[in-house]
C-alpha cells in the first residue's frame, strides 16, 4: 500500500474510533511531521512520557483526551501537507512530460527560531533553487527573528531576497507600531517586499483556535491605507503580500477588489491564489492588473480546516491524482503567466523538511507548460516584481 494511502486509511480509522480503541503505541514512533505538529500542543516532557508508555494508555483521563485529540489533528494535518495527492488506479496515469529544468525563484518562504535557519537555506540550495524570497515570522513581538534573518542575507546576499517580517498579533486592522516598523524596515534594511499580512485566515486543525473561527483584518481599515500611503510617501512603494482565503468570498471579494482598485499603482501579492477556484482567479487577475498570485499550496485542494464547511468553499488544486495539470488551471497559468509566481511557502518545520519534494512536485507541473510560460512563472516574474531594474 503506498505510504500516503496508508496514512489516509490510518487517519480514517483513528478519527472515527472510540477513545478506548485509540492505539497509544503510535507515540513510540512518530514521524518528524507529526512530532513537530504535536509539539504545538504537548510539551517535550509529555511527549516523552507517552513514548515510554508504549501501547499502554495514560492513567490521567484529561491527559488521555488531550493527547488523543492532538494526535488525530496532527494526523489529519499530515494528510493535508503531504507533497503528493493519493495515486489513481494503477496503470491509469500514463507518463508525464519531463520536468522543468530551468531556473527557479521560490517567491515565498518564511522562517522563525523554531528551525535551524542555516540548514534550511542550505536545503533550498541543494534543491536546485536559484533564488528565494524570505521573511521572518514574528509570532510574539514586533521584529522577532528579524536580526537572524538579516544575518542570513549577509551570508547569501545574491541568493536571498528579503521581505519585511510577518507579524502574528494583528487583529481588526494594522496598528501604528506595525506600520512604523514595516516602513522603517523597508527604508533601513532595503526590504524588497512586505511579508505576508494575514487578512483572512481560517482556523486550522494544527494551528490556533479563535472564538470567531478565523483571524481577520478588514482590508478597508485605515491602517492598510496608512501603510500603503506611507510607503509611497517615503519614496519607495514595494509589493505587499495580502493573504486571504476565499471561504467568505461574498464578504471578502468586494473588499479586496476595492482595495486593489483604490491603489492601482501598488503591487499586491496574493499568496496561495487565495485557495480559490480557477474561475475566481480569472475574476481577480482579469480585473486587477496590479495583483500577482503565488502557486504555493495550490497544487492540491487545501484541507486541514477546523471548520469543514470553510474547506468545502475553496477551489480545487491544479494537479490531479496523477500529477497532471487540470485543463482549466493550465489555461489560467498560460493566460495570466505574467502575473503568477512559483512559490513553496516553506514556513514551519514540517514543510521545510519536505522542501525537496515540494520543488520536485513544482518542476513536474511546470514541465507540463510551454517552456517559455514555465520560465516566466518559475523565475522571471519574481525577478521582475521583487528586483525591478530602474
């Protein structure tokens, strides 16, 4: 049985099993992905205690419930993050064209102190990537991890293109402290873009849990307008990453469309194609020439939402179970080739650890495009957007 199929079956069985039937032996041999995921909920001491128990369940009922729930969430996340979709029936796939072997610019990666930063950059080099866009993840305070990421650029000045740090504690609107720090970073550190601003982010099974089921920043708020105007007033407007997810399309499409239209000279980058459908991407890219999208996490349908109804409202992935580009998505990629950037969004440990697989998958679907289109998406657009020549 293929490894991913086995994982899927294991998830299906464990997710539907009563608590007393849970296989406690799974904690004795955790995969790196699931261990990293569990570390978001369980302490190192708790993980070691579970591993020592073998097949025996913990005596404490509350701890049993907490541990089993965490494992089931992480197992579901592992299925969601697997670099390839479930294979179709054997013999039905046929062969694919040779993978794209041209230059590659990973247009979106992010990192924080929970991973070995030097090793991560070396993994990118080893995967055959020619250049990468990177920004720090500031989870607890403004500027957290910023110095460490700046030091990475000093070591790899021609390889790393830096963006202003991503900040996790924004709610409702962009605050003055974030705006001031971001503008100062662009000016003083020569950031090429503003890292991902989480405008709309639905709760995930392996992430935070909010009372409203999402973190939300209204793009119509005065903070966003102030950031964009301040960047321009300082003489250097740079691309801004606006992360949003289409599960509330009727609410958010008018709001973001208004934002993009209000600042026509500002370049906006939308990560992950907003997890939208091919039709939604045609609407977005067809209406707003100042919007660029990344391909990160769009090879397959996005899952892992705490609320399954949100996931059901997202678009499908652009490759099928055989790794073949779906025709409707191929048309989008070709039609809007100048507005799409290849990216992986390597961010947490589990995604950095499968980085080589993410690149292999990317080269495989890029190889199904006309060579000239593939190179524009794989490299040229990011070079043009992040490193414009005056």
